[in-house]
């Protein structure tokens, strides 16, 4: 069974979301601990990465549904 290309993108993003959250949290934590960025900036980067991934997931799902 072939998976539609649009749904493949949605599935890939959905499966990678937990690891993306973990990696972004670790990245933000390391940047904050090393003093490279402030706490506010570090966690803002984390939230932006997570929100961007979720928005892309919704956009790809919506486009795939319309086909």
C-alpha cells in the first residue's frame, strides 16, 4: 500500500514531534546553562521550534485533506 505523499509528510512530522520536543528542550537548556542566551530567549527558541512544527503538521494535513 502506497502512502500519499502529502500524508507521508504529516506522518513523518507527527512521528518526529516527540524527539523534536526533547531535542529542542536540551538545546535550550544547554544554551541557557552556558550563558550563551538568557533564560527568556532560550525558552522562546524552544517554543518557536515546537509551535513551528505543529503549525507545519496542521498545514500539511489540511492540504492533504483537500486533495
